[in-house]
C-alpha cells in the first residue's frame, strides 16, 4: 500500500489465476513491446467513500473476476483505489500507462453528472485521441435496463507515449453493470442480443501495438478481421 500526501491510494500487483505468477518489474526492465509482450491491465476504482474506508470497494474485484473468466491470455493486474480528485485520477492513469506500461486500463466510478464525478474529465486530460464508439455502445447496453443510462458519461481514449500506447476505458460503478457493459446481453440460449464492448478491445490493442489478447468465446468472443487472426495451435 502506498500513501498519497492527502489521500490513501491502495495499490497492488496481482497475478491472474490463469497466468503464471509474475514479479513486478522495475520500469527500466518493462520495455518489451508488441504482440508477445506481457499483458498488464490497470484496474482503477474511483470513489471518495471506498478509498476513505467508509465501505469496501466492489469495483476492482468485479473487474478482476470478469477478466479471469473472459481472458485466456495470461495477464497481470495493477490495482488502484483512489478518491474522486481529478489531479489524482490523471496522475494514476499516467503512471499506469507510462511507468507500469499497462496496455489496457479499466476505470470504474465517477462517470455521472454530479459535481464530484470527474473521471471523464481526467481521462480526456491525459488522452492522445478519443475513441467515442465505446461510450456510445456502453450507453446502448445500459439503456436496455434503465432510462437513466443517458446520464452516464463513460468514454474511452488512447494514451500514447513515444514507445508505448494504451486503451483507457471508463466503466460503470456497479458490478452488474460492469459485467453487462463488457460482455453484452445474451438470451436464455446464450445467443448475443447486444454486443459488449470488450469484443472490440483485443483488436484495438493490436492496432496500438499492444499484446495479442485472446478470450473465452463462451464469455466474450473477441472480433478481429481474418487478416489479424493468429493461426490456431497445431493448425
């Protein structure tokens, strides 16, 4: 656990159960890039009350559980639990991309219209380019459940450095909504009704030079054009 001068930031490096254990590496040793690089995913929960110990955070466990079920590629997560402070959110996102070298960062919380909800502003402030389709699809999914989905300001961006890039996604704050947004909606027979946003994430990470991410189709089938598919083992 590391302490900020004004707030406590909960930070951890966690090895996914599907992956071999990885020791956290110094930034100077973490410069492997491309499709075969280690997949490091940042998970950031943004909440004044959870970061202050008023209640237990549910966002990071929900994100981690979903990733363990959905990904077949070995991965490591870096977690941060921080308050709704724009400067601290910006600093955390910059650290996870530039120093920890995450290829994907998922945030949860702080995307509503209230005065303290500043996650989208912080995300845009560190962005190289916006990816508006992700936010549009997230609201389409949530509108199947609640009309107040139009109040959500979730978005996605790419952050680039000279030798690295990452996709940053702002997700809902509730575990049920996180799962629905990432996975999409299915009928009783498991047929997809509305596609989840994660289906597009692996190819997006390909395009920005990140690791090749594979998923369990039973949870979320990643989409890539045929030209971007790797041959199946023993094919």
